[in-house]
C-alpha cells in the first residue's frame, strides 16, 4: 500500500526509517522481549535514551558545553507559555512580546497572569501575514519573546531581535530546520509534533545562568531547575515520544545535521513557491519576504477551480493540505522529513488544473 504524501501541519510527517525502528521497539525494545512502552522509565535502557536525546538536541543546535540544559517535558508549547514567565519573569517584572499569530497571542495571554506584558509589535492588522520589523524594546523588560515560525499563517522570522534582554523563542514548527546562531537565545522551546517526533513531549533548551532569579515560588512541575536536577525524570516522562524524537535527531545527524537539512528545505520551498508565483491560478498568503520554509500557505485565484483541484490532489495521494479555518485556502507543511518528490506531486496537481 502506498503511503500518502503527508503535508499535515502536525502531528507531522516523520522519516520512514524512524517509523520502522519505532514500530520494532513497540514490540521488542533492545532485545529485552519487552515493549518500549512497558519498561520502567528508570531502567538503564530508557535512561540511555533520554540522555542521548538531550545530548543530540544540544549537539545539533551547537549548544553543547555552552552552559545550556536540554529538557524533555510534557504539556506542549501551550504549557511553556506559562512556564516561561514563571521561571524567568521576576515578581513585579515586565516582559515584551512580538505578536505574530495564534500561538504568540496565547503566550501573551498566559504571561499576563504573572506580570505586565508589553506587546511591542503585531501583525494582527493584516491577519498575521507578515513579520513586524520596526519596533522598540523597552529598557525595563526582563525578556523578549518571539515565535520563529507561524504554522497557521505561513510566516517565518528571518532575523531576530538584537537585545541585551533575555531572548526567548517558541520554535515549535521550525526547530532543527535551519542553521542559526542558537546561542543568541536564552530559552528555546518546541513541541515535538511539528518537526521532531510525535505529540506528547516538548523540548526545552535553557541557559542555566538565567534561572533562580525571579523571587517567586514556582510549583514543582513548572520549575525548570527541578526538571534539570531530576534529568527530565521528575515525573514519568513521555517514553515513546522521547524515543521517537531521539531517533529523529539521530536521523538528522546522519543526514549531515541542521546545515544539510536546511539546503534540502530551501530546495523544497523554492520548488513550491515558484509554482505558486508562476501559476496564475494560485497566490501566496504570506508576504514574500516573510514566507515560511515549513508551512506554505496559498489560495486559488478562481474559486470555481476548487472542486477540480481538490479532486486532483486527493487522487494523487496527498493528505493534510487544507488551510486553517482562520486563513482558508491551502497549507502545505513541508517539514524536514518531507521528500522533495512529494512536493513535485503537489506541483504536478497544481499544473494539471
């Protein structure tokens, strides 16, 4: 049976070899005659998985031995919206947020529970189809929060704030997809299900030196330092998602790392955007200079062609390209594991209308 071309925004496509190894581990992990999801998370076999996953995350971001800790937690990026101010914002403090879409809007809502939030820039005036660039960062804020890639609206930050304040970034939908100077960030978080693994675990990369300075009492499950001290084992971790994330990071390292996959991602995005720009039946949603290499949003210029196009892409074995309800049209999510051959199948369908 042919596997469909999976353009879903998340949970997302994963490498076939990762799915194969994960399926084998579900039946018999490490020759133990036990399933991965049956063994103790305290066992040496799974502790080795957790340690390798954390080590690979730091290595691939070039943050190893640079004063950062990697954590695999639960609750998704949605819980990190609250954990960030709990761990970084001092009592009576102020934070600055750049609002570029649904997820940053939700992050702002949670941060307001713990302190004053200054929304220093927003693209809400144009339904978040661009990244704001002209803004000032107040002197009295502790940290600046941004969202690197906007899954729903198809925009991506190409440059990040230059500031002497702490820089926090939600990288849920483009982590490990492009080479950046990750040391410019003090805290990075990312739900696994966009580009790293299945839903159920969240990667947090935090600079150790920024913790313990808020003056507030932090609930144990929300305290990064406790999770660091307990090596992501304060409570039972999401064993299967962590394992699949480890396999995906291994796959990425063997591919040549972030720098290598960025070249592949550029080629895939260029192929699809070139078709959108050259085909008069389609137009892109996001401003060209802010287009995402992970989530390509586009609409038909002639709605009478919708039924025909939908028939074509469904017949081609394409899945998951309907746009989010707040944008409409189509959204092709082309994460790291998406082969360029699948992009070509979509382009062929676009050309066949």
